[in-house]
């Protein structure tokens, strides 16, 4: 019996090793691996673009895609490019197949490390990789993406322009503010004063209500803190509203101007005889102190809050204006919750001119690495419009990439278009809006929706002092492109 059992086991063992088919796992894995592409680069060609060989290409092994997620600059010629391809293991054959080309006689180019043939990437291009054993063929779609628009340009969409909210069609004066995620526009209209509110200043639908002032308001002084609205009367008396402008009460003080709000604190300038002083409301233990010689007592940009990594607390900034001696100045001033200080380097030569009524925007732009052609975001301050010391309207856009310390002209790509009127005293708001436009996806985590910051430029006046009945919408084009991850 023991001998019979041993004989049976031997027969079973032989059958298992001889009659059963071999595992396909080893064959499939090896064939699959030998069709993979691990790296893709373009060949050097300084006539096309400097450091072209450093452009980064993503390889999506799941969907068989090879592409540069950061598109090349607009106008880059990709019709005659050489390539370098790396495989993690030996392949049987790799062939580039070009669907359509105006100049390539051979629509197929077999690739090897010695291949010098150019490929026309203006057409649809496939890379067909055959495994070393010839059993598996993988086809990659290869794209060399080029921007169809200039990504670093500030674009103002004429189709998105809107009128100010009003009832007569001919508003006389206007001032807009933002508070707790809502936007409020106070308009002096033919029929009185209208307070309009919306969750987006460019959506075109506003909730309107009439405001009955028992004093004559200085509309341009309208300001919002975190918890209240403020406005000066034409006589300089300060008033406050805690019900979104429905009713107003006196604060019991007179100011020369309102500079802005830091949290729930209102900042202003008090004129005591012939002396101009910094002041706050509520004043509490604060003691008004004389303003600096070059501090703008009136005519500065709006006070804009910004977060940054080089101050201990949140800081607000303003630029330009008119000092106590009536001189138009170019200084950049910041307030950190306790005191005012000049931020820009006043001893250094600066292209930022003295401007009255300029608009200041805290925004985002991109730095393009000239080696890898990859983009990184950077905090950007932008100055638009205003009027210079000679009274001429300003069309040049100025930018700062170091929190207002130094400035430069924004270059051609950031300048205002000719179809936009010149302005002074306009308000600007940066509004995050959702986008879901389909673009090339990155291999790690495809993004289907993202927030895009748009600049809304509201109101302002022309060179004759007439109100501009307009709301403009602008964006740096790159911000509308789908993020990589």
C-alpha cells in the first residue's frame, strides 16, 4: 500500500509539471514592461527655443499619453523636432507614425538612439512600441503642446463688460466695497442713492434698495470694515451703518479722509487746525499723531489687504496719492494693525511714478524658468490707471514681485488695451471663480475643476471727472489654464 501511494504521488507530480500549461504571468509582465517609455525629451534646437531639451514631458502609462503639460510659448515652431526616448528595458521596435504632414515624405520614422530624423509635431503623432518578443504592441499618443494665446498677458474681455447697477441709466457717482463675501455698490443716481449687493460684481444681477441719507454723503469715501459700513458727509462728519447701509448714525467725529479698514478698525486722516493726523475708529486708547511728510492724506489707491510671509500680522497696503502739501506722491504705505510705515525703497530709483487715484491689485502671476520652461506662481502687486503729477492720465501698468519694495513696468503683456478708457479712482476686486474647461490632464491626479482669480475693475472717472458706467473683467491668461495637478 505504501509503495502504491508513493507511485501515485510520483505520477501526479509528473503530470503537474508536464501536462499543465506554464504560468503566463512571467510572459505577460516581461512583454508589457518592454513596451514602456520611461523618459521623453526633445532635441536641442536653439533656432526654435533655447533649452528645448529641458522641456519636461509627462508620461501617462494608463492612457498611453506623452505630452508637455506646461505648453511652449505661443508661436514656437514644432514642425521639425528631433527626439530622445528612453525605455526601461530592451524593445523590439519603436516607430513614430505621423498622420498628416506637409513636408514629411515618410510618414513613419523608426527610432533608435542614433535617429536624427525630424518629426512634424504639428500633426497627430503616435509612438508604436513593440515588445522584444514581438507579442505586445503599445501605442502612445505624443503631443508637443504650444500655447494658442500669450499665457502671461492680462486679458480684459470686452464681452464680459457690464454697466454699474443703477436705475436711471446715467449714474452720477459710485463707490463699491467688499464685505464678508458680498459686494456692495453705492450709486448716486438721478432719483437718489441706490445700494446694490451681489455675490459677484460681474454677474450682472444685483439686489437694489434705496438709501435715504439725512445728510449729504461723500460717495467716494464709502468704506467697509469687517462689521460695518462707513462714510463721510460732505462736511467731513463720519457716519456708520451696521445694517448694510439701510440706516446711518453719527460717530461723533470729523475726518479729512478715510484711508481704509483693517479688520473692524477704520483708518483715517484727521485735520486738526493746519495739522494732518493719523486717526482710528473706534479710537479707544489710540492717540492721533501727525502724518509723515510724504504720506498721502487724500487721493491714494484703495487700501488692499494681503497675506505674506515677511510680516508677523496681516498687512494692508496703498499706493500714491496727494500729501499734506498738495504734492502728488509715489510712495507705497503699509499698515500692520498698529502703525503705518513706508514699504517701498524711497531712496532707490523707481519707475513707479507719482500717481493720484491709481488702482492697486494683489494678484498672482507666473515666473517662467528659462531652462526647463516650467512655470511657478508668484505673488504680484499691480498698479493700474490713475493720474500723474502733471495731470495726465496713466495707461502704463506697473508691477512688484517683492511685496511693493521695488517696481517695474509690467511690460507689453500687462498693459491696458486701447479699447479700455483711461480712469482714475476705480475700485478693484479679485474674485475666485470656478472653471471646469477640459485641457490636457496630468498623470498623477487629473483636475476637473479649479478656482481662477479674476480682476474686476469697477467704476472710476475719466479725465473730465465724469463717472465711467462700467465693470470690466480681467485675468492673466495662464490662470485660466487647467492646473497640472
